[in-house]
C-alpha cells in the first residue's frame, strides 16, 4: 500500500460536515473524495480523492486495538462511535477488491424522536401498549427502521415502568431511563450473538426485548417463543411487505417445522410495519408505511398457510383495524403534495396496483 499523505482532515471533522449538512451517511472509498448522503442522494465533498492508505490512517485513529484485530481477522467491522459535541454514529469498515479499506458512517440522532416528531400513524401508540407479542418493523437498509423502533421504545419509556433489553450490532439509539429501565447490549462486546443474547435475556427479567436484526432461524425461533411467553418483542427484517415478512420467517425453517412455526406466529404476532423512505417535494424524506395488525382473520390465514389472501384482508374495515397498504400510503402522500408520482412509482412494491390507482 502506498505511503499516506499528510492529511489536514480527520474522521471527526468529516463527521462534523455530515451533521452540519443534515446528511445521513458518510462514505470513504479509495480513489474518490469523501461523499455524504443528503435526502437519499450521494454528494461528493469538495476535497481531493483519498487513497486506501489515507482511509486506513483516518479510520484506525478512532478504533481500539481489539477492534483493529477484529477488522484484520474478519475483514469487516461494525461499531458505534460517539464524538462529544458532534454526535453518535454507526460505523462499518470493510475491504474492497483491491485490498483497500473503505468505511461507511451513519448518523444516529442523540435526541431520540417521539412518535409525534415522526408524525407516525396513531396506531403505533396503541400497539406499544401491548403486554406481549411481536412487533416487526421491516424495510430495506436506510428506510428508517431503527428510528421508528427508537420512537416506539421512547413512547414506552415515557409512560410505562418496564425493563427493556435491547440487543443490537451495534447499539444505535441510547435511551436514558425515564419511567422504563434500559439494558443495552452490543453484539461482539457484551454478548456473542443475537441468539445467545435472546436465550439468556429470558433469565434477565425483561418486559420488552428489542432484537436489532432477526438474521437466522435460531434467533427467529427464540424471539417467537419470547413473544408467546409473555414478553413484548420488537425486531427488524430486511423485507418489503407484511406478506414477504411472514414468508421469510416461515421459510427460515425446514418443511416439517413450518406448520408449527405458522401456528406460533399466528398467536404471537402483533403487527408488521413495512416502511419506505421517499424523497419529499421541497427536500427531506417521508416515511410511508404498510401496516398489518394481527386479528382473528389474519391469524387464521397465517395458520392455514393462506398468506396470499392477507393483502385483501388488510383492505377491509381499515377504520376499525388500523391497517393500511403501501399503495394507500403512497396515494395519500401524493394527494397531500408530499411526494411526486414518479418517486411513488419508483419505490412501490406493488407497481401495477399503484399505476391503476394514480393513472400513471
């Protein structure tokens, strides 16, 4: 690797630029100037291109020796970074094909937003009052899942005396104890895996458990069991709709286990919130939601493996159920002049239906 140049920047100053520009992410990739993501779009900073050794010099300055060893052994590293008077960030280091180190940082707001701040649907305040069950917030990377979950836990913190255990890789939002008591756990430093943390959390007297990501069969299985046995479980999956989420969960299990999993899920599931983050007219981004709320009809369809019928069930009696589809959320936002038709079509997971409704 070539010798590093004398740099007049550091990670702290770059992340300060992120905050000042209200960007969400910072990217450092060799042979490119640092780039930031503003309103969903990457923009290069007015700086020289960085070399791989430049990036290594910048990035090694903010991690520990043990993190350096982990990075060099595993070729990637997830961590959280808090810089006084600037902010808190989720960092990821990784190597690219040419052997150069690269980095991505995402800002984590220190002030945790409320559901009102997010203009979240009113049903969110109702479902977080449940004593047990499983609430899943899904969507692609960068769709605001962590922010929505943080606001939900914040609502509980303001109103309920509950013990909340969060298991994340890494911990993003750090809640201050108000009425609730928080135990935050990092994968890698505080526990070895999601599955192990979940298994032992059941002995730690939690009322509520947040699983940062439901990655594998074992984690999903323990989460469903925890929801069945009297805990309120929050989790995320990288799925784009309620139906896709249910299928992803059942498909994680062998064929012979799927009937039992469907039975358990039909009982333990509370809600699936599938979130999209779209560019707003005039700047900023809008969170649009598809919301499934489990009821007797939905539970029967899950149990009987008729998941394909759930979508039509979600469209019935919505005033009473609190459910909505992605298409309905997009149409409402278009009519309120919050998003363009073009962006709605671009982000839609049900393109034909949306096209039929808006006449594009």
